[in-house]
C-alpha cells in the first residue's frame, strides 16, 4: 500500500510538471498598452493666423473747434493677420493650469472705397484703418476638460499701431472740400479673451482664441490742421500651433488611459464653428450720376460647418480623401454709418457676409503620429452672399441682389483623434470667387462683384465603423 501511494504521488507530480510546462508554452495576453498624458507644466513657442477687426467711433473737426467735418461709427477696418507667441504654463492641480505669455500681431491689408460722380455733385475716396502691428503681455488661467483639452481665459496689456484714415471729400461746383490723412496711431490698452487648446501630441498643441483689445480715447492732428478723435477697439481671432518644450517642474508623464487605435480609412461626418472674412471687389455705376468702387476686406461673420467625407490610408504615413461640406453664417446685421458736413446726409450700409456656401473637394495628409494628421485641401465652391442695403446721403437707397458666386478653394489644417472614433480638426480655407457682371440693382444700371472668402473653422468629427 505504501509503495502504491508513493508511485501515485510521483505520477501526479509528474503530471503537474507536464501541465505547467505546456501552460508556459501558451500565448499570454499582454496588458493593455497605456498612453502617456503629458503634464501641462511647460514652456512653448508658436504661430497663428486669423482676422483683426477695428471698430468704434471716429470724428474729424477743424483745429480750434467747430462743426464736425466727418464722423463714422461701426466697423472701421478689417484685415488678415499673423501672430507669433511664447509663454509658459504651470499645472497647479489635476484640473487647473495657469501661465504667462507674450505675443506679436502683424498685418498689412487695407480696404479702399470710392463714391462719387459729376451728376451726384460730390465725391468721397477713403482708405480705411487696419492693424499695422501690436504686442500683448499677459496671463491666462484654464480648466482641463480632459487631460488633453484646456479651456482658458486671458488678460493682459497691449500696444497696437493702427494705419488710420486717408480721406478725400469734395462737393463739386465750389462746395466744401477737404483732404485729410489721420496719422498712424499707437494706442495702449487692455486685453481680455478666451480660448481652447488641444494637445495634438506630447510636444505639440493646437489652439483657437478670441481677444478683445480696448484702446480707449485717442486724439491726433492731421498735417493740414484737422483734429481726429477716436474711440477704438480691436477684435482679434486666431488659430495657432505651439511647440511645447520639456517640463521645468512636476512629473512629465503618467499612464492614465489605453493607447488610441484610430482608423483613418472610412466614412466620417462632422460639425464645426468659426468665422469668415470677405474681401469683395465691387463696381457699380449710374451713368452721368454716380460711380462706386470698393476693394479690400469688407465684411465678416460667424459661421458653422457640416461635413461628410471618406478617407483612405494609402501608406503608413499618408492619407487621402474626398469630402463635401456646407457652411452657414450670419454677421448679426452689422453695418457702418458715416456723416460728412455739407454732404446733406449720411452714408449707411450693411456689411458683406456669407449666407451659406457649399464645397466639394479632396485632401491629402501626412501622419505626424498615428493619431495626428496634417493636411492640405482643394475643391470647388458655391457661395451665396447676403443682400446689402445702403443709403447714400439720403438720395440713393437700395438693396443689392442676393446671388451665388463660384470659384476654387484651397486650404489646410490639423486633425487628431482623442478616442478611437472621434477626432478634432482646425482648418483654414480660401475661396476665390469669380466676378459676376450680370447683377441688377434698383438704382445702378451697371453692377459687378467678386472677391475672396477666408474661412476658419474648428470641428468635431465622428468616424463611422468600417464594415
């Protein structure tokens, strides 16, 4: 009996050894791969592009006092602008970030307007204000909606140099006439704003930002003796990319979530919000009475986008695709009002804006990481501008026609997945529409219009599962 027990025990031990050896040969499922979440405590540098809008009141009066020669209220100038910035952030808690920054803004685009004619009895030629350059120093504080998305507010001190009015006004036949050029103005003021920043990768981030710059009350003297008084503000809208250097405090990374497994090949749908700036070229005439010409950045709006498309990853680092989109927009009824002494009235006009537009096209992109795509796009667009109502000196009142304009679109952007199905993108598009000379108006017998539309959008995109 004792010998049998020993034999059975030895056999059982041998069987367990064989089973253990077989189990060692079986594949072992690896633990989920974890992705690092970078601490926001970092220095950064970056650049951006977008729009600048100068608005407020301007008044021109003779030196020593007297009736106003000219006054204007509303949007005074708009331009496309570039920014360069640098700063630092400190993540002071799990959800909170504070920091400091300095940025520099630059632009050179101006709007020109010509109104007049012998039959009308007066002429007005003007180059409208635009941003020359400016800088801001300030701080920001934000809340981390997710480890990669920072929502923040900002405040700071700014200096802005504005290229100001160049104006020639004349009443024909011996009436009052004047030529003035408001000197370039350097104004100081405060800046407040808000934005969102999204980490594309550990050392790269993308941001969208709005800043309001209050420039206060300023007085300048024209070389010919007229006095300008202005109450101006700047509205600055930018999208930008930043490179973030290694941290100077705090843990660099912590494993917090499974690594993403994005599928770039497939159908997607998306929606976004942003703005449009319009550079119209308008020419109109009533023979023997009045001619009107305008060029430059003449309008802006807030808009949304709905898009559908298909992408295909054709190589480890390359993605191509096709898309269709619809833009809708409004400018909230923004208008401009100008009054000239001796003119017998006031000029009022709505500002140009997009009502809706469509684009079909394609894009090609490079994967800087498995989750992040940098791309260029091209396509063909149709854009419908809102009708514009105007009143010239109380003598001419009319509404421009609402028409669709067609042209080519080019642009580019960034896109990054933050889940296996959802991505965020920031995009700039420029559409150059053809000039239409078949327009009609209740006053002008000849009317043509064309121009360029600049579009900035931030969007969320859902990628459908591949069948």
